[in-house]
C-alpha cells in the first residue's frame, strides 16, 4: 500500500459521521484485562522499517508476510468482535 493509498483511506474514514460504540467487557482476569499493557509491545516488536517484499517469493507469500509482520502482531483478539452501536 502506498502512502497515497493510505491517505485516501484516511480521508474517507475521516469523512464518515462518528457513531457511539461501546465495547463489550473483556472477560479476562487481571493482568490480562489491562488494555494499556498492549502499548508496551510496539516498541519491542515494531522495527519501524517499511515492509520490503522478498523478490524470490510469490506475491501471495509476500502479502501474507506483510500481514503477519505489520498487522497481526498488534491485533487484539477483541478488536474484531461486534460492537453495540447507537
């Protein structure tokens, strides 16, 4: 994804009307219910470099590697749960 693509997506998302959404309570016990702890991971696991595709591998493999390296390492298991929106 290019910077221009990312900026277009951002502009589209910012053009939408906000809705009030309340997340479900997290059914985990302490310390796993402390969401602020998720902020500790990126400095250790995010190198800050752009993804460079491996020219020896297929486009599908590179897409999977991109997703694994850039998105899935910071994903929360509760980020995709349905929310109650009004």
